[in-house]
C-alpha cells in the first residue's frame, strides 16, 4: 500500500492524531503563524474561556497587513490600524509568544518570513489565519489557510478537525522560455482550471519545469493555489529544498539536521501514487500572462486581446475594469505599479525586476511605481546588492516591508478608476482600493509596464 | 455557537458567481478587533456609492438603489441565494460574521469555497449546496414572487417551498451534529486531550527537530 501514496497522503497520515467514525480527522499542527488581522478575536476567545495556548513554541507572530511602508519611526498614524497592531503586541506579550514586531529587521509578510527563518520546514503541517498560507507548501509542507475560529482552535488544542481532501497533480513539463516565470505558470494554470477548479483538492505541482524552479519560484506557485480553489499546494522535497532550508535560524542543525533531512527526502509522491485528477501543461508553450478581469481566472497572454463579454460575469468584469472587448493587452495603459506581496516580494523577484531596468525610467503617465520587499531581511539583502539604487534611480519608490497595496489596509491604495500592474495574487473588485483596477502580472512584466506606461511583451527584451 | 435546526423564510437573490470574501466585506473593516457589528458593511462596495471606513457612519452614505440588498422587496430574508463558488478568496471569517450580523442564517449556492464553508459551520451559518438547475429554479421563483417562502430543515436535510417542491442537500454527519446542537469544536477536540499528548510524545522521539 505504502508505495501508492502521494506527498499529501504522507504528510496527512503522519499528523493524524485520531480518526473519528464520522470521517473527520484530528490533525496535529506543527507550526502556527499569526498576524494581526485574523487573530484578535481568537485570542479574545481564548481569554474568555480561560485557556492558554497549547504549545507556545509552535507559534510565530508578526504584523504585516496594517503596517505603513513609509517611515515607521513615529509608529502607525491611523488609529484603527494602530489598535490592531497594538492588540497583537499585547496578546504576544500576555501569552509569551515569539513575535517580530514592526521595528524588528526580521518583520515582514508572514508568508515570506516563515520560510526565510526556517520556521516553515518540510513535512510540517503549517497553518495561519490567511488563505495564502498555501505558499509554504513549496517546501514539501502541508500548509493551508484557516479562519479565526480555527486559529482559536489551534491555539487551544494544537489540532484541527478536518476532512481529508482529494489529490490533484498539476504536471508542468518542458522548459520555461526567457521572460516567462513561475507567476505565468500559475496564472495559466488558474486560467485553465478556473477559480473553483481545484476546490476540494490539495494540489501537488510536479514535472521538469517545477523541478527547475528555485524555492522562491515554487512559493509563487503554491501561493496562488487558493486562487484555483485548492486550500493547499505542495511540491516534493529535493536538493533545491534542502539547500534552501539549511542554516536558517529555526532549522535543525548538526546531528538533528542529518536526521531531519534523511526523513525529508522521503517526502515525495510514490511512483505509483494515485491522483484523483491530473492537469498537464507544457512550460515551453507558455507566454507572459496578464489578467484582464476581476477574478484571477480572467487571464490571457500578453500578445492576446480582451475577450468578448459573452456572459454576465465577463460583462460585469469588463465594466468594472473599464475595458472594451478586442482591445490588445499591450494597448492597456496603467497608472500605478506595485511590486510586492507574498506572491512576488522575495529577493529573487526583486533581482529579476531590477535586472530589466537597465538605465531606463518609469514612464511619465505612471503616477506611482512602488517596490515593497517582503521582509526587512529581503530589503537589507537587496540594499546590499544595490537593487534599491537601481529602482530608485529609475523612479520607483523603495518602501518598508509589508502587505501594502496587495490589499490596501494601510495607506497604500488605488484611487477609484486607477489601473495598476500588480505582482500580487488577487484582482478582485476593490481589492487594492474601492474602484481600483488590478492586472496581475509577474515582476518582470510589472517593470516592463512601468517603463512603458502600458503592458509590453518582456520576451522581446529577454531573449 | 447558536444552534441551527429549522427555519421558514423568504430568500434574497444575489445573481452572481465567484462572490469573493473581499466583496462580502472589504479590507478596511478587518481592522476591527471584534466579532460583531459587521452587518452594516456587508457587500459594502456594491451597497454604498460613497466610500466608508470603520469611522464613518453608514447612515450618512448614499446607497445604490439598484443593489438587491437595498431593495425593500427582499427585506427580512434569512436565506441568501447565490450561484457558483461563493466565498472564494481570503480566509477572513469576517465574511461569515457580516452575513450573520445582517440576519442571514443560510446561504444556498451551487458551490462554495472550502474555507468559507468551514468558517460558516463554526458560527452557525448553514451553507447549502444544490444542483445548478435547482439554484436556477429558485432564482426563477424568487424573481417572480419576492414573497416566495422556503423552509430549511437541517435534521431532514431538506429545503421545501410553499408548493411542496423539495430539494435535498448533503452535509457531513459531524457538521450537522455540531450545528443542530450548537456544539463548540474546541470542547469536542479537548475530549481527545490524552491522544494529543500521546501523539506529541511519539513525535518527540521520531521528529525531535519539531520540538526544539
Ligand atoms: S501580501 Fe497580500 S495576499 Fe499576502 S498575506 Fe498580505 S494581504 Fe494577504
């Protein structure tokens, strides 16, 4: 039997504390990541019930959604945002939970700092009150987003009561052409599957194109699993994974490392593993992707056109986006550019983005182009490599780390009607500000758009 | 949690697919540290023409008369009727809190996003998945007659209308049991406290790096 297991089956089984007769499994959680937005009501519930966290050392907290990306030395100006961040500080103090507060260089977007610190490890179960927790699956972990009641449940019991999902394999073979990135793969996958296509499944990304990706690139893909409906996305452990994890602050060292990595190397689907669904793509056929609508599935290649509005969802989307069917994607002009978010704010993203600038400047019609590193450590590394100077001299703003304009809970927002090329993961109505219009793209595509003032096919520059 | 057993009510039709949780409750309201008071911000971007924050008084904002939630015709409905993939996107439980706070107890859709569903169960909101054709049918009924009434019976897993048309729905035994009784899942889990401790003892041996 053992040789038919998927990666998901293996990690799930090794965390099953108890299987109930009604089909629910009590699943043990190794790592609990916490941020300020979805935790206050959970901590309050804990206090009201007179409970303490079951395992403090499993928790790592940081404030990322509300923090300003401009000068922070004076604290947070917006009193409501400040109260939420203060509430997290106070809860972490009260319950003795490890936190990277706003002024700590290790602070950042929770999905960037987990892997960066080695707090997210292969084979772990990882949860956070945030749907993009799927990101951490890139390390061969089972990582998924939960609601606030579940946050409280994990705080109180270290477990969740869950029903196992089905297995989906997403196979990407072939080689990515120059100028096409892991962001384009995942956007194409979502375009193919639809936003509910993987609902009820855990997705495993496999194939030569995935093996060839860095862990950063893999995180971009797993991050957006939820945009296809999958609560979790996973990638098998290989040498790339182990090299990434080695030496990180929370990772095991010495003899413990040897023991851990021997186990981690078993974390891949068996050759005969059974998947309930398989999706196949050839990376060599892919082109840079741009979303044109208000759902990530509304996506096309950069050399394509805005499609016909032949159903009610498309009509609503095109009306909201202010676009006409038949418009070439490259003819769409933009007002703002956002490079950041847990999808694309890691050092590799910033290197690729900066690499495209080559002494050019942001186009005159672009009101704001901003780069928001995913963490204080990413920011520091980028500055050591001189990337900040490249961005700044081209006219980009270089900001402090956080979620920023991915969802605009802080001051970074689109004005009504403004159009943005964004490296984030959601183009929903109002996501970046009421009335704002979001086009999801890769970091290099965002830079291309910034330099030209409209979308351009970056393959022409990178061949 | 407030138990859910049986309900007789009108339905509010929201003819949209892929309604994401950002649309159910926008980001600026997630700054609240409470679980209550979100009802007035439900579908905020569709409902109000003026922007709002936690600080602004919704009574002072212009509403969009074309949006179904603003129409008296459907006032008081405790069932929200929608299409595919309701509640996709962000895991924010505020979406469920705002639906409940507004007065909805049931959402009927042809499909739901996973996290939205589990958040619903934990708060006593019943998500009912029906066939797309059945959902179409309900939309037709409600649009012809806004006073159209249905009974939702969780025990029997049935939605039944005034003309005795019956739609049955699936729900896991576990969630049905919790909803009917208003059980708190933390209490259920803590009944297995010894098993959790035994698991931890085993794993400290097998994977010591997980217990630094
Ligand atoms: S960067 Fe965006 S998607 Fe990621 S955690 Fe922050 S708000 Fe959520």
